[in-house]
C-alpha cells in the first residue's frame, strides 16, 4: 500500500502486502498497516493520470534529484523527516480522485510531513476561483495548499477575535474520500438545517478523512482603515483590565489583541536592533499588548482609540495600567509595530532549536502557565492571541535533546489537559490552532476523554477503514 501529504499523505492498497511502518525514529512501531513502497508500476500509472510536470519522483523514468523533494520530507523546524520518493501535483478534483482510487495515505506538529516513504499529494496547482459574489462575499474556489491546509487544520490566526473560526465561515466543502469518491457539498447557503453538517468533520481533520479540493467560504470586505497600538504594562495582571477596556471602547472595530511577555519583546528588540517604545518609560514592565483596529472610517476609529487611551490613563491607579505606548501614524509604522509580535518565532529560531506548544488556557493564566514551564527549562517565551485564549509557548534550546524532551513532556500536557482531572490544573486544550499531527497524537487523551476518542476512531474507520489517509496523524 502506498501512502500519500495538501500537502496530504496517502497509501495504496491496489495489491496485498504487509509492512510495518514507523512515523519517526522516536515514534517507531506506533502503528501497523498494509503499505507497499512506491514501485515503477505506480509511477507508470500516475504518469497515465498526470503530465510529467506534475510528478516529482526519484524513481525512473522521472528521476527527480532527491534534494528537490527535501521541502516535502522535512518540516521547517527540522524536527520531522520523511522519506517520500514521490510527490504528485494534481490540477483538478478528478485527478485527485483518480490518484486515490489507485492508492485507496495522504505543519508545526509534523502533520504535513510523510512519516516514512508515503506518496505526497500537493495541491499547489489547484488554486483558481470558481465564482465570487461581491454582494454576499461568498467565494467558491478550487483549493490551493494554503487554503486547503487552513481548512484541514482549522487554522485560527491573529484575527479570530474579529472574524471567528473556519467552522463558522466555511459554508461548503468538496472532498475526495479515501476510495476516490467525490463528496460535493459546495453549498453557499448560510442557513441549511437539512440533516448532519458533514463538512464540520473535515474542518480540522488534518487530511485524515479525505482531501479537501474545494471550498465555499464567506469573505468579509477588506477594511478601509487600520490602526494599531503597542502598549507596555507594569504587570501581567493589568492585561485583563486593558483587554476589558479595549473591548468596551473599540467594540466592532477591535480585530486583534495580542499578548507579548517581556522575554519575547526583548528577544525581538535584540533580533531587529530596534526598540518599539521609550526604554525610560518601559522600565521593568513585564507585559506588552498589541491592539489592532479595522474599520470603515479612519476618523471614527481614531476617535475610539483616543477614548481608549484616555480611559487607560484615567484608570491608572498608584502603579498605573500602562507605562508606555505608541499609536501607528503611517502604514510603515503599522507594519513595524506588528513586527514586534510577528518576528518572535523567527527571532527564537535564530537563537537555537525551538520546542513549540500551542495551547488554550483561561486568559488570566497565561503568565502562570508560562512560569510553570519556565520552572522546568530556562529559556521560555510566552505570547499569543490573548483575545481568544491561545497561548504560544516557545522553548529555546541549543539542540533537540532527550533531556529537554523529558523536562517538557508529559509535564506540559499534564499541566494543560482538560480530560485528566488528576492533572489538568488549567482545564485547557493541548492544541489551540496548530492541530495534532505526529507530535501530539500520543497526547490526545489529555484533551479528549475515552468516549470522545472512541467516537473519533469510529468516525475515522467509517471514512478510512484501511488507514491510508495521513497515517500516524491525530489518532494513533
């Protein structure tokens, strides 16, 4: 059986074979299935479906240089490595269907990297708009890797506080199932209560149930005016008060509220050689927030921001809610202020190897959780989407090493997990927006109870009883 990555990963069952697979060196022998290595016959069959330009393979007659497959076999953090010999780039839903009929296994958590030598399906050739209604904002499109990947992982991002999750904005999907059947549910209706809402099963499923090839999605109009504001706060306890005031004063124009701890802010300052705020005012501030507004009229939004600032200063007690702040006055300054949030991950990667944890916890507990992890390892960054309770923990080490692994796991999962009341101090989720992939499959029980996991397995078996779609991901 072959295995294929929207990138999606898949295995083929067109002939019987028995083979033990492993996910990574660390996760070896975690699951068994019927998988065959890619053969010359497979390449010949794929060549009958796709043009030569849509196939990358180290096997003849394609003979792609192995280094050309490196980006498909390695995640950007270099933690996960696969050994795929074949990457397919279909141009249509039918071609995806034909591939899966032959095969019958289609990042941050290793979700888009082959676990061994699977076939990788890359949908980069499939990005084109089918229709767009400028009145309703409804977009129907053949998905690209980016859009399909966003839906398959239910990616949240910086502005979920304003626009909500994909579970609400996606109205319809077209999905190729493991046997090649095309499930076409590209509805553009905002109200449709006719039975089970099947599309919700595929949003966040990480390619384990099928390959998303089309999407109907609501697209809000681009704002006419945007502004942002970076503030320093003397203590983390002030962040919730600032958030409350921001929601009250900015209301519908609040589009992002990002938290940055002092270590993260200082790291970006060193990385860029710039300071966003006056150091004499910042002093020993231990927290920073970046607030973004998006609206229809610049004057209206600026008036609301000014009212917020007046309230923040008026609410300052003996210590004060804020110590310093700056409001963007130009597009260039808007981008510069955002860089102090968006460059945290890049700055961390320049210092060493980064262990990443993407968790959901009550917003009041962001610093407490970060400090708990900091008690186990020294260099920990805590930042994230405060507006929706999504904390990013980045642990910087000289190298990925067993001693660091042992210090972090299962400690982080026990600290966060909701389904394990003996632990689970914070009743949160071990994955807020990055998914489960390979990295967290073994830890799913910290967020999902026995009954939930059992029904997830039953749903997986209904769609993919042979286990060919993204093997080793999400459910062990």
